[in-house]
C-alpha cells in the first residue's frame, strides 16, 4: 500500500462547517481518502508535502461542460445562441469522428485538472454511435479526472424521412450497455448520468419516457431549459402532475422559467446548474443565481462551452458572484435610491457554488465537495505567494476574486496527485495537443467555416 500523504502547513478552506477553516493546518490522506484535518498532525512514515503559503480547497466541481468542443476553442466567441445552434449542432458536430471526440474530451479533461477542477460533468451530446460514446468515456478515464459522464444525443437537422431529434427518445439500449459494461456501480471515479432533452426541447411523450428512464436506472437526469420557444407548452406542469419531477432532476440554465414554475421546481428538489458567462454571452438571459438564493437554494456552476470562453472554475464563480451583486445593487438603487448597505452575497457562497453545491447536484456530497475526514481526497492547492495575491487578508476572497489557473500548484484526485509543482500528469502532452489542433482544423475546414463566417 502507498505511503500516507501529509499535506502540511496550508491555509485550509474545508467547506465543512464542523471542520471549519484553519489558518495553518494539516491534511492526512491515506489511499483515496482524507483521514484527518487538524492544526497539526503527527504521523510516522508519511510523505510530507510542504504546503506553507498555499491555500487548500476542495477540488472544484465543473457542473456542466460540453467537453467534446475543446478542439473548437475560441471559434464561437462572437456567436449568439441561434448562431451556435446553426453552426455547431447542425454543422460542425456532424463532422466529428470517434477519434475527434476522444482527443477533445481528453484534452478538455486535462485542461480542467490544470485549472484545479477535480470533478467534471461531461455533458456529452455529440455521440451518434456507441463508438463516439466509448471514445469519450475512455478519454475521461485516461485523464484521471473524476467524471460524471452525462450521456446525451446529437441534434442535427433531420434528413428527408427522418424524425426531428425532439421526437426521438433517449436510447435505452445505450444506457443498458453502459450500465452493463462500464458504469457497473456508483462508487467509482466515473459515474453515469443522462443528458436528456427535457420538455423544452422534446415532445411530451419523449420527455416522459426520458424521465422514466432516468428514474428506472437511478440516474441524474439533466436537461437544458431555455433558448427560444419551448417544444412542449405546459410540459413541466404535466410531468409534475405525473409525479416524475423531484430530486435527481437537474435543470441547466432555466433563465426563462416563470416565477411560479421556478418556485415549484425548487420546492420539489430540482437542482439548477448555471453557466453565467455563457448565458450572458449567447443570449440566455441573466443567470438564476439570485432567484435560487431568494428561495433558500443555491446553484451549481459550469463552464458550458470552451468553444466560447475560458474553462477555469474560479473565473466562473467570480462572474456568477459579480453578476448577481450587480443585479442586486441595481435593484436596490431602483427601489431605494441607494446601493445596499452591505454586499448581498459573500465570497464564501461563491466558493460553495464551485465545490460543495456541485457535489450536491450530483448526489455525491457524501463523497466529495469538502475537505472532510472520510471523504475522497480531492484537493486543490493554490500558491498564494505570488505578487498578485499578496498580502492574503481573506483566503476565501483570494481564491474567488483574485486567483486563476496559473496559481494552481497541485491537484489531487482520489488521493493521487494529477498535477504537482505545476506539472500536469499528462504523458505525451505535446503530441496530444498536435492531435487536438489537427482535429479542430479539419472539422472547421470541412465545413468551410472560419471564425468570421457567421
């Protein structure tokens, strides 16, 4: 058995109310788990990692990302949601081979680890064949990231004689195969979920079948909500009436839901994942952060699209916090003529959105999301000694408001360092980057598209 690892002398932000924060503390890791968090830990035979001047946080949870688009980075930065649907789903996505999916997913997962993310929700909805699905799953496994693979379905324009994607139920045979061959349990480094269409993008019959499929297999069912008129008016209300809506249902975006329906979904235990920067960029509307907080709930957060924007979760948390504070400040000015007497949201809440709240959305908060003895050792170390981070008066604010990808010194996933001393555990990285570049260039060239074409 491997030696225990003692992370020594860090500033610890545990995100566990019982453990609390430690200005100077140690974390003892044995195997895959955290076994102790304390101001000082004495143990014989451990490998000691000197973490003085570092901030230890739970590994970040990216609650929503289409990792297959890594090879399209920056291509869609100027596109609205309508242009994105036109150029990506109806065009670029149709050119992906399994190898393209594989290299994009691998490099996207490596990029997440590099930025301090330990859990990635890979919302994979460009898998027209089992080979595409298997390439994505194998890439996630190779990267070493903790992954929730949300199996989706492509959305091309139908060919003559084919049904529209909104009329096609989620492929049961694929879920049965994945459960039988790959995701045989729920306690491994990778877990399975469903990336379904939901009532906004499918017929009522399809939505009903997909909700039932998720419940039958005990899987999180995640769906986009918003981006134009709903396919099924009154769909949510019907699904609620049939008792199909509750914990385990995850809504991504949700910006256009009425207040009454939004409240009902929150009361039923539905989780919400916001992707604040992309929602504001592409035209979804303002993120639902404040609407959730007003109802005693909180969002998980995701990057969404690296074809549009950067992929680090500290930036996502910062943007979500800043956007909601801006809305709250504007509302206060309108209602009272003055800004609020104090900030309406604390930086610690934003740190929770990218750690423990992501774990809760996945139903994995008993395993990840905080630095709690007994949980999996998913730990990110941030070097706070840099010029732009000193002095550190509030380490939570340092992480949320000032730190970035370049400050991530080490990343541990399930007790194993996947990044250490700023070096990523990614064999053959140069060759793999070349493959990613070639894949992206070929796909864009085949469509005759350049970044300015739309």
